């Protein structure tokens, strides 16, 4: 558990009422902007899915889901979602959505294995979105076009927020910078992945790092990614591998790179089979979701998650995600935060 206590931290929204109004404004504005930018329809989503279907997100394949038996279903087990990365693709198939359109939803998850700090909580809330694409759009150019649209939605929200709360001045650059994880390693070979992110995002203000999950030239991953949703292994037109990435911005309060979104073009049949083999997870081919995908029964898609509390924390210049959302925190952290002028809800 690592806690950052910014020296001289001052809450720009000094009372609870102002903060709650600003949170609502950010959430209302952003999801409206996102929906317009990507042509997304809001849908209702589950909080739990059945264990053993392969629908839940494995994240880095080591996190434990919260699970429980269902009395009226012969004690069949269910688990709280980690995210809806795979459920959304099934939903798009069920709805018969055509290329160019998609869905988004409010996703609420529990991640008990998170290391609690300024930006990580047991409770995760994000906008999970997914859009149907054509096979020809499975390329870096389309990925970048989509990232720019999402970034524009964030910038519009930041600028509108400034009108209502002029003490919160816009900080984002006009353009977002793109770099592959391998290029980032080549630039800073003696630094850790997090240190590399800090260097590049400090320089450009907003960066999209491509190729999260694929082994780099040093044999390590920039960061983990499950084998069965993002495509991090397909060779792309820029000479690297991967059609996914992370959207990072420079956080002026924490003075570090700050992840807003993880997203990417999703695996096709070939990429998923290959990635499962690389990770030694071939047994997953027998699960419900994986069998449907391998049989070609699911649409090609691009999608991701955008942290709701994360975005609010960044745009409202808060030092801790607990200033935005209600969650459980160690008493020692609450005490340290209060002493530093950071009051957790």
C-alpha cells in the first residue's frame, strides 16, 4: 500500500456539495460526448456472471473474483465481474449491431486483490464500451482514430467544466501522442515501465501507449493483459505487434502518468488461439465465450473501459480516488490522508 501525499495539496472544490455537483456534471457530460463521438447506445449490464462460462474478465489472469453460490440454481456459482470486456461482444452479437455502431454501459466491479493507493480501490466503476467494426478496420490507423475521438470527448468535458468551475483550469494538450511500448523501451532502456510512462507523459501531456501485453525485446511485458479480449500479438502496419493500448495523461496533482483508459481492437479467431497458446491457457477454448469466438460467431469489435472515478479525480484535480467514490480504506490510510488535507468520503 503506497500513499502519495502531495505537498501543499488544496482541494479546489472546498465543500462536499460542490464536489458532488461537479462529479455529476463530469459523468453526465462525458458519457454524452463519448456516445456522440463513437455512435454508442447505452445498455444495461450485469454485475454478476456465471462461473465457468469464460465471460468474466481475467485481467492479468491472477486476480480472484468475488464469487458465491446461488441457492435457487442448485448452488451453481456466480462471480462479480472484473469488467465486461467479453460480455459486451456477446451483447453486440445478440443485438445484431452493424459495423460503425456500438454500446456503452455503467460497469461496477469488485477487485479484492487491488493494492489500495491513491488511484486503486476495491470498487471499480467505469464506462465499458464496445463497437462493431469490419475486418478491414483491424489496424493501427483505425485504433488511433478511435483514441483521438475518445480524447476529444475528454477535452470537451474538461473545457465545459471550466465554464462552471473556473478555478479548475484546463491542463490537457491539444493532441494526444502515440508511441509503441517497444519504442518506449528503446527510449528509456534503463527505466521500469512505470518510469518510462512518467518520462513520456511528462513530456507530451497525453499519450497512448500501444502494444500492452506483448513481450518486448527485453523479454518482459510493459504491463499485463489477458489473452482473450485485446489483440496484443497481431503484427501491425507500423512494424510492431499489437492493436491495443493504454490512454495516459499527466496528473498535475500526483505529478505522475495517470491511466484513464485501457482499450483496443479485440482478438479475432487466429489471435485468440495464438495468445491462449502463448499463455498456456488452451483449456479456455472449451468455455462458452471462447467456443463462440473461435467458431466465428461473434462480430469483430473494438472496445475498452474508461474509469469514471479516475476521470472525475483527474478533471476535478483530486489527490485520491476516495475523494470521489465511497469504498473501504485502511484506517491508517484515512488518518494519513486527513492529516494531509485529503478527506475520503
